[in-house]
C-alpha cells in the first residue's frame, strides 16, 4: 500500500508531539510545521504531496485560514483535503469560514480525541 502522508501544522509542541506519535503509530509519515508559512514551504518542497493536511487555526506568521486560502489557490495543492483544528471553538462563524475556504472539516481539539482525528483522516483518504 502507498505511504500515507500527513502535513501537521501546530504551534503547540505538546500537541504536535502527541499527534505525530499517534499518526506514526497508525503508519503515517508525518511532516510537521509550526506556523502557516513553514507549512506552505513544506508543501511546495514535498513530493509526492501529503494525502491530507491538519492545520491549527491559531498559528504564528500566517493563521490556518490564510494558509487554507493559499493551499486552495494553488493548482498543485488545491485538491489536498485540509482539516482545521482549533482550541477556541470559534463558533459557527469560524466553522462556516473554514468550510467556505475549502476545509473538509473543522474540529475543536477539546471535543475530539487524537484517535477520533485519525479515524476521520483515514476515512477521508480511504485508508
């Protein structure tokens, strides 16, 4: 089976390590970035492209929404499913904004376990 790759963009080191470990245990290759700009650079330099992108909304330099917008404008990356993660909930308004920008899902970290996130990612990429 082809390698499953995820790009994880998260500025919280503890969460970053936890998600990375979880995804690696599930057989994913994990690319990590700690801000939106680094995430974009990594996307440009990575071939083949990751199967899915998990991006925090609140990021330094470029937030998750701005990152998502850029991903969706680029021919090479626009078809990669992006899941936005947030700590804040942000309410329906943020959820709508994320979806309208092209996110396939918008998850509140406190309401979902890493295992549930992995389940969603696997469903998304048909794993």
